[in-house]
């Protein structure tokens, strides 16, 4: 197997977006797509798209564009999506249950092989067709399934303990939804998803635009 090319992290994130767009196009029966179309659908400019794809080697044909299925498969290979990735999820509150029940992960190559919670009230419940297990079984499940990705959807005060337990069990990549920064050993990648921070950024951008114009419905109501 050839080693994967070294690609900047920001480019990897955009490649994942291109893969999503290309998958949708392929499912819709599209055979080719121009750089302009793909860039627009992914929310980037064509020059940036071509620079990102240059990390993959020659991809498109001048005047024709990209073969949708070919480019999809090449990006999927670079991102390591040739095989399904076993994941475990810790924390089956509202957010964790929503993540566990989302069917779109499977079609993108991710499978939850273990759901865990410390609450006796949640243990034994079925979420997304899978049983919620006690946290004490985490090490056993990770070892048996060779899960390498862990998702944390716990309260902030216990997230670091969960992170430590996941890494001790052999998990090498963590997606953290808890609103706290985690410390992980060298060789373990942690991605932070803080929904409140994202909303605060959107609120700032909205404020920068100034007051929203009154809608026609409101104006009509005011003149009635």
C-alpha cells in the first residue's frame, strides 16, 4: 500500500466537503462536473479547489471537468474511507442520542460499535438500534472491535476522565462535543466541536450586518 500524501489539515477538511458534494452528484446520476460547479457547491473559489485537488495528482480534463465517480473514489481513498471505521460514543444524553441515531454516518463509512453511559437509567436502552452499555465495558468493546475513534458527548466536568479512559483503551482519535478543552497523549488527535462557540460566531457576524430589514409580511401587517 502506498503511503498517503501529506496534506494540510485545512485542505483535508475541504476534501471532506468535496467528497460529500461528489457523493450527492454521483447518487443523482451525474457523470462529470466542472471545477466551477464543484467549487460553488462546496462554498470555495475555483482556484482554491484546484489547489486542494493538486495534492491528489492529475484529476480533471481541461474543457471537460472532473469525472464524478473517479474523483469521489480518489478523495475517499486519500481520506481513508476505503473501509468502515469503528467508533464508540460516550454520553447518551440528548446530543449523544441524536448522534447515535443519525443514519448518515453509516453511509459515510463510520459505524458506532459501542454506546456507553455512566447513568444506570440509560444503560440497557436501545438507541439507533444499539444497546447502551455501562462505561465499565468500554475497554472490552474497544479491544474486541478495534475501534480507533471515540466521540465524547458528556458534560464538561467528566469529559477529561472519559478522554483518558478512551486513550488508555487504545482510541487514537477523539471528537469532543463537551464544552471543554481536552488534554490527550502524543499521537492522539482531538477535534473540538463547541456548538455554543459556533452560535456566538454567527451572532457576531449577524450583528456586524446591522438590523435585519422588516419582512414584507410585517410591513403589510403594520399597514393594515
